[in-house]
C-alpha cells in the first residue's frame, strides 16, 4: 500500500487487515503483491493513482505527461520487486465533463505509446465522468524471485540508486509558474521518472539485496519503512555524492538545504536497498551509481546524521 | 471497456487503439481481458470504478455499501466471461480530507468481509487524497474457456438472466429521498447486485452461449454491443415475464413504463447472452429463469418491438 501523506496509521491498519494467504505469497504492504497462481509461476501486481489537485494541477499537465508518469510509477514498483517482468496493465480514468474527447484520445494514444515502449499489453480500462481528473493503473508482471521490504538485518548497508530530491524541486518549479528554462532536468524528473527495471532485475538476479523498495515517498520515509518492516534501526548519512549537480544548482539558487529535498522530497522513483556487508564490493562493482546512505542497526526508527529531530515532510501542495 | 454515458465513440476509439496481441487472447472491449500467461493457463482481468456524484451521492452511501458494490460489479464482469474463477483484487481509493480515518477503516473492513465471502484475495491497494470520493478496483481471475461479446450469429436467440430495471428504480428512490419502506428490493438491487458467477460458469461450462456480457449498461445498450461486435441485428421484444413484481408495483405507483426501465435502466448486473436455436431447450432446462428477449438477424443495430425510434437513455444523475 502506498499512501497519501499523514495516513501511515491507516496503511498499517490495512496491512494488518490483509495478511496474505490463499494464492498470495506477499500481500499488501510491499511495492507489489506476489501471487503464486501456478506451481513455479508467480504473478506480481501493483496499483497506483494520480489525482488532479493532489499529484498534479491541470495547468501544468498534459494527457501525455499524465499517461507516461502513471505507467512509470507502476513500473517502478515492479522494479523494486527484483526480477519482475511487466506483462499487462489496466487503467481507470475519471474525466470531468469539460475534458474533451480530444483530451481523452491523446491520453489513450500516449498510453499506447508508453505501453509499447515498455512492452506492456493494455488489457483493459474504464472511463467514467468525475469532478476532477484522476487516473489509476494496475500493472501485472511475472517474476521468479522477489525482494521484500522486510529482510534488512542489523549490520546491513543501505544504498540509494537514482535521483534524490529532483522531482520535488521540479514540482515546486511547476507550482511557482517560474520560467523553466535551464531547469529542464528538474521538470523531467517530476514528470518522466525512469523506472529502474534493469537495475532492479540485476539486484534481484544477483541476490544483492536483503530488502528493497522504490523511493516514491522520499528517502527518509523509505528508510522508515525498511526500519519498521525489518524490525531494525536505520542510521543514515547523506554524502555529498548523493546530491546531483542539478539539485545543487537549484538549492544554491533558492537558498535551500539540498539534503531536505533528498530526504523528504518524494516522487523520485529510484531504488532504496539494503545488503549484507559481504556484498558491498559486488554492489560497488555492478552498480557504481549506488550511493551508500547508511546502515541498519539494532533498535527502531531512523536517525539522520546532522538532523536531530523529525525531518519535515513536504505536503504535495 | 465500460463507459460513462455518451462516450461510445471514445470507447470504440480505444478498442481500435488496443487490439490485443502479446499475451492478450482478448483485449479491451469485452467484460474482461484474457491473458495467456502460461501454456494452458489463462488469466482474466477487469477494472471498474465508482465516483461520488456520478455513481452515488455521499448522503445515501456508506463505506460498506460502496465496498460491496465495487466488488460485486467486478465479479459480474468475471461472471460474464463464463467459467472464470475470482482470484485476487487490487483497489485504489481517493478520499477527501474530510473523510475520517474511521470511514476508511470501515471501507477496509467491508472490503475484507466481501473478499472473504467471495473467496478473493486482497492483493493490493492505494489510498490518495482527492476532491471527491472515488474507488476503482481491478479483479483478477483464472479461466479455462471464455465467452466473448462478438460470437452471435443471425438466427441465435437472445436471453436475459437476472434483474431488469430494478437498480435504476432504486437509484431514483435514493435520489428522491423518499421513504424506502416497502421498496427494500429496489434499493438492494442498486447497492447489492448479485454477481451471477454460478450462472455464468454454467453457461461457459456447457457451451450454451455464442456471446455474453454483463448487463451493466441496461438491456438496450447490451443488445447494441452484441449487435455491433457480432456484426448482426438484434430484434428484441420484452415479454411480461421480464418484469419483476417489484418493478411492476413501482412502475404502477409512479405511472412509469416498466419496459423503459428494463431497457435503459442500467446497473442491473445480470447476464445477457445469445445461443444457437439448437440449444434453446437446454437453456430452458438448465436456466429456467432466463427470459427470451429477442433474436439475432442479418443487419445492424437494435430494434425493440413497440419502440420505433431510439430508446431514451437515462443519465446517471
């Protein structure tokens, strides 16, 4: 289950309510569910949603951007399972009466193009009228093994792979209505996150990770999820190399602390994973872009070097 | 693809845009998609949605009613595929900030109860903030054979199985705010349609139907879909036995034409199917409640005895 801000308690309630069983090898609470539908055959399934006024505003969105991001968000969930291969998607769209048929046709065309690009079949859809635009997507895939969020142990190292803080900076830029010239990378990070399917598959195939999730809620929350589900404490520290040149430039221009964006920004859709210390050399060799951001220890919760208390969480809007 | 009223053209566009292929044995355009994920193993998948202000109003809904109907609508789509067995569901919920945690927990509890009742695993979910309440659900199942919407041939007989017009009458009752005493059956038909899984499975297993769909859009539209997709004309005629006692009593009290409700009401979630004349006796014996409502002929479109022109279509609200 993924969440709106501030609904952690509800999510925990839901995870307890649906503990798996039956065909479920892994139920709600991970990036995707895993179903054993045939001996030796495992299906993965995940659902995600984008709502106008919460995840985007009409004035800075297009059907192409929405369709693309919806697919990429879901693919990112599959990437976080390890060796999952996308198979098919179903989507439900709510469109206000004012949204023209042309808008919907552009959305459909973009969905088709995205599905072709990522080799996913479009299996079904539903269109309904609604007050605001909203779009949910269920993505199905198949997998051999899978990596959960709960396998970290004290002593494991924690890595971040992919952008940090860029999407949040991009969203602030879009919300401010400021000129986007020179900041294309930030806007791109917000609208067109790259699902790390190849990296996730490599991590799964080589058995590198003890726990993994996609970084959709920001690094601080991601670490909190690993800590809570794995029953350990995560001590984090953000090295300078975790800051991309674009974020550094943006933070300098706006006089912001880049670490807060990296920790709490959200919607980055990279991967956060843990590994045993014995695998660190292999991780360094196979995934040179993976940045060490901490280690698991005995205890509970997340502690970030240089930030004493709670990290302030960005609301979407 | 199912649709909001008046979006037939868009649906047709989408069906052309996603013609199937890859793992898809049957793509968008039927009650559910069929995917061949392993030799000899077929997955069915369908998605449906309910939006506040379009499918229900807050003042006459509860979390339990919404969760139950959402599941039943989706199960009905599976029933219309023939021998499909429900497997797992994923749901996406949009809740306004004003919806309390208690509301959401009741929704979760009701979803769990419904899933247990119909033996479906809850595989995943997503909660987001939104302006109005909305809920989409993807239901996965497995099937051996399946019945499409496009197999009807001239000469086939057409049957309706299940309630006709009751859900629309129930909705009008709820909208009017009138006392519901004495009309429980209508309100029940709107909120708690019975997915005809056993009947659908029987039809599939015995190979009774040349085409089948669930009657979510009203009989007239259902017949239109069969006619269009099968490339034939449907000549329909509603015998008195198609009118349930509750609808007859309601139509008399409100001075309404019951046939218009039966033809255009929508949200009935029964089954509409065609069969070769040689199977009529078997249908009569195995499904004594199936009501003959017409026959397929050469040509195009739908013609209803006693109704010269177009049947007026009810808007949701």
